[in-house]
C-alpha cells in the first residue's frame, strides 16, 4: 500500500459463520465513516441476535488510519477484540468495523480457542467483502465571482477532481478534494488564477 492511498470495504458483508465445540461465531463487516455509525451497526445486530452473549468488535477510521478501538465485550482480555483488529490490519483497511457475535455452546474454549474463533470468523467475513482502494485527498475551499466559475470547472475537469460541496449565492464557493499525489501541482494551478481566493 503506498502512502497516498487507503483501502475500505465497499459495502456490508454477508453473514459468516464459524462453529467450535457448540459455540457459534457470526462475523460481519461494515463500512463506517464516523463513530455513531458503529453504535448503529451494533444496535442492529443486537436486534438480529437477541439471545447472543457477546458482541465483540474492532474498528479503524480515517484516511490515514488514525483512529481505532477494540472491544472484548465480556470475553477474557485480548481474546476477541485484538484478534478481530489483527484481521483489519492484515488487510490494511480503514473505515471498517468488524463485529463477531458469539452464542456460547456450553463448552469453554480457553483463550487460545477464543483467539482462533474470533480471528477466523472475522477473516471469513472479510473473504465475503468487496474492498476498494481510494486516493487520500486534501480539501481546499475556493471562493470566486461567477466570472471565474468556468476557470475553476476547467481545472476540476483537467485534474478529475471531486467537488464535495458548492454554494452559489452572490458569489461562488467550492470545496474541492485533491488527491495527495497531485496536490502540490493542482494547488499551484488554482493559485495561479488571478482573482481566486483559496482556503486550505
């Protein structure tokens, strides 16, 4: 993976099931972009599995992989959340939540058995997930009068940029996402247009 790109799940996975000595481990992958979406996914799964004992999970957020959390949800420390997180790391994923729902089958698996079960269920769910690679981008805000709007659009088209937000009132403002690998070059082109105001 180069440091101008990141990988994320394209859409939620189908349910994966791993069984060990009577216990069932259901694995799920979700694309998530903010922390409140994580709670929503957990609440949805609790509705699907009202009798399950444990909802163990790990997530990673941010284009630069800067936020993550693991949760053992009552299992022995580091026997569930960390093995799940290890699968996220091995696939180099971000914007990713993996939840493994466990039904206890009456036989204790021991810490080693739990680590294997949570890791395997997470891995099986990832196998059923489409992954996309995206460019890390920085957003600039461009202000201009309507007379310069065509000039802005020409640069957006030339560099194949994404306008994430625009406001057209007495004048124009655009939030433009520029991939990191062409950021300096594209930015200098915007700066060279007389009359454009930029906010970085």
